[in-house]
């Protein structure tokens, strides 16, 4: 997949997966990697930026299999942003489809 296409879509993919359910970083990476090849570090950079922008927040859940896991969840601001970004994405895809 073209790296530029992927770069523009990853943030929306992360936000959209978090609309479905709260997830910890590795779980999110695995879910997205089923469809798009992506490095774990790339998603953590996106998650850090989303947290700094108050679009997601985190909480810890103890694990029987190791250290506590940091879960990510959308804030109200994040839900609103995901909806706006999704609308922009579909508008963009439809316009590109008309051109190609």
C-alpha cells in the first residue's frame, strides 16, 4: 500500500477502532495490522498525539499475564472529531473516485 495513503488514513483508523471499544496499544496494533501493515511504534506516536490533544484518555487494567495494560478510550471531544474526520474522509474518497 502506498505510504502516503496509509499515513493519511491511520489516525482515522485508530479513532474508528476506539469508537467500537476501548483497547490497549498492542491490541489496537493487531486489529489494524489485520488490514494495513503498520509498525507498532507508529500507532503509539498517533496515540500519544491524540492524548495530548485530549481526544483520547487512558486507564490501567491489571493483567494476570504480566504488567498492567494501558487502555485507550475516546473522550467526547474525540468522538466528535472522529465523526468529523470520517465525513471528510468519505467526501474525499467520493471526489477522488469521480476523478479516477
